C-alpha cells in the first residue's frame, strides 16, 4: 500500500544522549515514532540522526487526519530538539 512518509530531524545522535529520557518524552505520540536513522550533515559527512517520523497509509488518510499527523510529528520533534539538543536547529 502507498504511504505518506514524513519526518522531522531532532538532532545528531551521539552515545552521550540519554535515549531513555528521549523515549519517555516521545511517549505521547499517537501517530508518530522516534527513531535513529542514517543521515548526512550539512557538509555531506555521514552521521546518524534522531528523527520523529510517521507513515500513514494513504488511502485511509483524510486531509484532517494528515494535518493532525503533520502537527504531531513537528511538535514532538520540536520538543525533543529543544529539550535534548539545545533548541530549534532543524
């Protein structure tokens, strides 16, 4: 099935991150999840990044639901970015 994939970057993963606290902070998400993905820095250097993502099935997604999911992904990413990465950088 076709999905609508969306994500929002929170910050670069480092072993010093408190993943337990990030997962607890992300627990309110209904449609989204927090994960670590392969990425590149602005300079093109490979890295791993913490992101919030969602991928609802297109045929079951109304415009109203899509709006809710986009808001959730963006809000959750902003909260995690502010709390664990020092502010809105992405």
